[in-house]
């Protein structure tokens, strides 16, 4: 009976052992078949702005669980898409934020696989650009700039600039990069073109030396053919029959000029205001049936892409008798900044020619407008450059008549300005400044300063004026204000004594009411209950200060370095549950616009310090636990490895092997 039961038990035990062995073998086989691959395999090189896709694929597991991360656990900055045994991370567009090692993690049941892909980026998107500071003109320096836009990393960039086969300059950008960014780098060379440069080319080469990264292109090049010019010169005019003509006659003027490319010829007439009126684009200019208004200066200019060269000729046509009148009269008085119009009219001449000038041949500094028998000179705004006698010259045929008008100026545009050196404070000197801005002529100015009805200052500015300019003159007076001055009015009175000129106003004034301040004073501190306390007590410190306006109270604590730590803007500072570290000097400040006054009080907190033993029982328990857990983990790892090699594990066998 016992033997039969034993025979039945033995096959059952063998079946269990055999089944367990098969299950472990199947698990081992599956674990060996579960693999992970990435595409690209280890590294990808991408240009900034492109679209990059990283693909993670598994075999031997249906379906796996995927996750992506960077080796620094930074944000992915991409979109993840999982489909069956594939997972794709797309970065669109790729940029600096994607320059990491990306790890793909796949989990199949209790197994996990990881594989990484390094993403490296660069930027070298366009060929270099060549820019010139101006046209290439023989004999004149020009700067060539070679630009490489949006390059990264720029510390690997090398640039060469060549003229023909000659290297003008080489540059390596080896400076350290403080941060990742797209940079536009440039190389500048200045040279002077010669005739030998005609037909040559500028070549800008850029090389990005990153041998460890495989990308194309690593070199870019731009070529620009040189176009060399010669500015126009040696311009010549020939006149036939003569520069002096009779009314109704005709004249032919021919002009030539040298240059490369050949200059184009332009004929113009110089107007009374100095501007040029374009007449023709041909080398020959013919004028027929000439009238007196055709008299004047004719200009021929040879022009090409790099410059121009001109020549002038004056034509004079016959004259007729006439009379000239100028208005508003022989003299005009104007305030600086106003607009002044001088009018010159002629009678007895059908086609007069007008010119304006100053008696000392200074620039007109005005705008001339001529219509028929009348010419106006507008001075707007009128200034020192216009304080002249102006002459209007009228030409009718060969006869000229001049009339003059004198422009006198003054400036007295605004009321005086009253300024004080500071706030009026009771008992403290203050300086009052009465300023008259932009006055002319300042040697005719008188300033009076009154306090109420009393004159406290007077000044006449009689110094000689070496130059003409707008002056800001001032009268400064110092006095000591008192509280009785509050409400008193300061008056600044300015007078411009120019009796020979008719203008208004010749007198201006400004006023300001005095408000006298009183600086903080009699600042006191009241401490309750006492400035010497036991630790844990409370204390009230009350501060008061007198002044006008009423001072603002500011409580501070004086630190060890002497600086003040602001505490409160209330008059009473309360400290509750005081500690010994609250001991120190406390400062009360009374502050207003007129000044500041400070009082101090020293607060002393008495008490004893408590010392604690910070040896923690919890720390002892943690130390003992760790001394037991670490060996246990070591044994588990050891037996797990043994099991992995044999395919099974027996505690009995393990104990035997140890014995």
C-alpha cells in the first residue's frame, strides 16, 4: 500500500518539476527574443529648421509600451506617435532645444529595454553674401563685406575673401560661444580699385569645420564680378556765337565730358534760389528767340554711376529801363522765430530777372519766389542769420537796379521764470533765481526782484555782446525766510529797453507765493515699559517729532555694518515675544521736505540660551536597518544570477553549495 502510493507520488512530482522547467525555459526564450532598435541607429545630424523623426522599434513583444526622454530629463520638444511595435518622436522644426541624447524605453511585461539616439544640430543654410560700401571707383577706397548668415556653431567657421586669385583676408571665428544662437558673421576688407581690377571677381569662401559631423555642404562660396568706374572729369563747354546776346537772338552750347562708362550730358539753368532747372539730356543745347528772362547761368554736367562733373557759362540778354520798389519799407522789426516776407516789385519791364543778396554777401537763409514782376524773399523762421540789410537786384536786359531793406531783430518771447535753490526753510538761507529765457539783445535788459512791495534785487545787463545769440539772463538773490514770509508774493519783473524799435510787450513779469517750511525738531522716543527687558517680553517704542509740514516717522534698526534696516512707518513700534537677538540700536527718524532729525534708543533683551542634544534615535534605527538590508540585497542578487545561469533555483541546493 505504501509502495503503491509512493509510486503514484513520484511521477506526479517529476511532472511538476518537468513542467516548471518548461515554463522557465519559455520565459527565458521570450526574454531573449525581446529586442529594441532605433532608426537612425546611434546618431542623427540635422540642420536647424528641418524636420527630424526618431523611430524606436521592438521585436518579440506584442504590444510593447513605449516612453521617450532625454538624458538630462529635459522636455522632449517633439510629438510622439505609437503604432504597434513602432514609436516615432518627431521634432518639427528641430532647434537648439532638441540638441540632446534621446532615450527610447520599451516595456514588455516585466522586461524593459532602452536605446539612445544622439541628436546633433548645425546651421549653414545659405551661401555667403558680398556687399560693397559703394560703387567701385578707380582711386577711391571701398569696403567689401562678406556675410555668412545664420551659422551654428560659429566657432568652427573660417572665411576667406579673394580678389581674383589673390587672398585679401582670412578669418577664423574662434571666440567662445557664451550661448547657443544663430549668428551672422562677417569679414571686412578695404581696398582701392585700380584699372587692373576691371574684369576681376571677388570670391567669398566660407567653411564650417565640423569633421565629427557628417553633413553637406561644409563649404559655400559666392562670386561677384568687379565693375570698376571712372568718375566724369574734364567737362568742357563751347558757345556759339557768344555769351552776350540781343533779345530775339539764338545761341548753341555744346558740352563734352570724360569718364567710364561714358558720362551722360545734362543741361540745366541755375535759378535765383540756387536750384537747378533741368533743360535737356543732350550734349547740345540750342536757345532761340531769346528774351531777357533767359539771361542767367547755364550748367552742363557729365554724370555716370559714380559721380558728376559740371561746368557753368553765363548768358546775358539785352535790357530795358525800369523802376524797383521794396516793401514793407526801408526797415522791418521782427521777433526771432516769426515769419518775415520781403517783397520786391518792378514796373516798366515785361520780363524782369530778380536776385536777392545781403549787403555783406552772406547766405540768404530764406526762400525766394518770383512771379511775373514781383519777387518775394521769405525768412521763416527769422533768425540771427537774417539780421542784415537785404538787396533786391532786378535785371531787365542789360540794366540792373538795386533796392535795400534792413531787418532788425529782438527776442522777448516768454515771461520770466522764478526758481529757488531749495524749499524755503525757516531760518535757512535760500537763493531765488529770476531767469529771463531767450532774450536778445541782452545788453538792453533790466531785471527787478520784489518780495511783496520791497525790491530785494535789481540788475542791468550792460556788457558788450561779442556775438549774436539768444541769452538766458538771471538775477540771483539770497535771503533767510521766516514763518512770517508765508503767503508773501515774489515778483520777477523784466524790461527790454529798446525805444528805437516798435514792438510789444517790452515788459514781462512772473509771481510766486512763498510757503515756508520748518525742518523736523524736538524728536523724542518713549519706551514702555523699559529699554531693558527679559526674553519673551513685549515693548512699545513711541516716537514724535515737530515740523512743518508734519514730519513722517520712520523706524529702523541699525545693523552691525552700520546700515539701517527699515521696520515701520508708524509712530509706535511694538515688539512682542522678544528674543535676545532683538537687542540692538533702534533709530527713529522724523522726515519732511525741509530735512530730517534722528533719535536712537538701545534695546537690551536679557535671557539664557537652551542647548539641545540633536542625536536622533530615528537616525540610529535607520543606520541599523541599512546595515542589515544591504547584505540581504547582495544575497538576492547572487542567487538570482545563479538561477539565471541554471534556469532554476533551489534554496536547499544553494545551502549545500555553501557547505
